[in-house]
C-alpha cells in the first residue's frame, strides 16, 4: 500500500521525533509538517490540536510527543506524568478522529506491560498493572492502547499503537535525572574517562535485564506503520534479547576505553528485574524487524555524544 498525503509529526523536537524527522528526510518521500513541542502547540489544551489539523488538512499523524523521564523523574513527578500524558492522549485521539486523519501512529513504552512479566507478549498486555517505578507513565501508555480500541469500535477510526523496547541513540538524554540507564552510563563513563576518575556509581544492583532498541529502528517502525491498511493495530517491535545493566556498562566502558571500577548503590531502585519484548507479531505486520545490533548502536551513540554533548 502506498501512502500519499500530509504527515504531521508531533513532538518533532524530542528524542524520538528528531530521529523520525531525519529518517523521513533521508529515506522517505512524504509531505511532512511538524510540531516541535509545547512552544509550538500545547497538546494538553482542548481544541488547539483540532484547530491545527483542520487548518492544515492533515492525513496522517505520528505522535512522538510525551512528558517523560527515567526512573528518578517518575518518582519526583508522578502526578504530572499521569495527568499530562493522559490529557495528551485524549486530545490527540479526539482531534485526529474529528478532523479526518486517516491513520494515527503512537509509540508505546514497554513499561506499560504488567510488572510481573519478563517477556512481553501482546496477549498479556492487560493482565496487570505496570511496575510501581514507572506506574504513572506506563498507565498513561496503556490508556493510548485503550483509546485505540475504543475509537475503532465506536467511530471506525484507525490507529497503530507500537510497543518499542527501551530506546537509545542520537538526541537521547544523557543526564541521570531524565535519561534511561544506557544514556546515563555513557555520560558517567565518558566523563570518568576524560577526568581520570577510576570509579563510576551505578544505581541499584546492576542485575536488571533490559532489551534495548536503537532509536533509528524505532523511528523506522513508526514510519513503516503508515503503510498498514485501515484498522486498530497493537503490536511489539523487539527481538527478545536482554542484557543486564552491569554487562551494558562493561560494553560502554570498553568502547570508551575506560578501565575503572563500578560501584553499585543498592539503596537506589532497580525497577523491574527483567524486560524482553517478543516482536514476532509486529514483524509479520510490517514485514520487518530491528536491524541494528546493540554493540553497533552503542558505538554510534557514543560517537554522537562525543560530537554533540561532551563538547558543551
């Protein structure tokens, strides 16, 4: 199925949004409009997005907008995470339906899956609550999936909710407060290297296992979803391969060339013990699966960090 028409990227100035825009420019041929963030249009406000869609005759929307951060951010701002993300979800679905958008594509964090599961399969998505360390953000992402079901049942409105593994890559956050583990580790280990520090502290035990997705692959999954036929879609993008935080740190240290000691602060939360994503269903829908191996992605991310973050 070929796609033509006007494509709007929400959250175009964020981590995922910037990579979606770059990939669209490099590999695809769409008429692309973008809303960078709250300064362009506040998605939590009623009617603002609806008015924009009406004025600009938008056919397709990829929604990369979110209010988010790492585990530390979630503990500090739980009410904001829940309220702002659910308000955005409601407004995006209602505005898209009312203004004749043909297909809405949403990335869904895998933290929306139940906390007692280690291998995430679509059929088990509603079998429990998210882990308490990410409850509010994960619940808000479950709400997106529920809206997808409801709007298709009542209005025959088509959308795609795509569960993505923990992403990393260019334009990521690298500070400990807002980043996920991989970005924070790159920053800590690189700074230890350049400042001749022989110890790096890691939150928790280092034992939690996570599956990581290079952001270019995540962006590609969203763009490829635009070619799906009308319907209500919900599927994972993943490869069912995890790695402990400790082993991740070892790989990062090797690439950077730092040979110091890791100190584990076990007073800090680990989060869920294990997260892996079964991606067979998504692979069938898109006829595609993630292409970047984690070692390749880490090397590319560190090079981007050196050029864009460490020099500041």
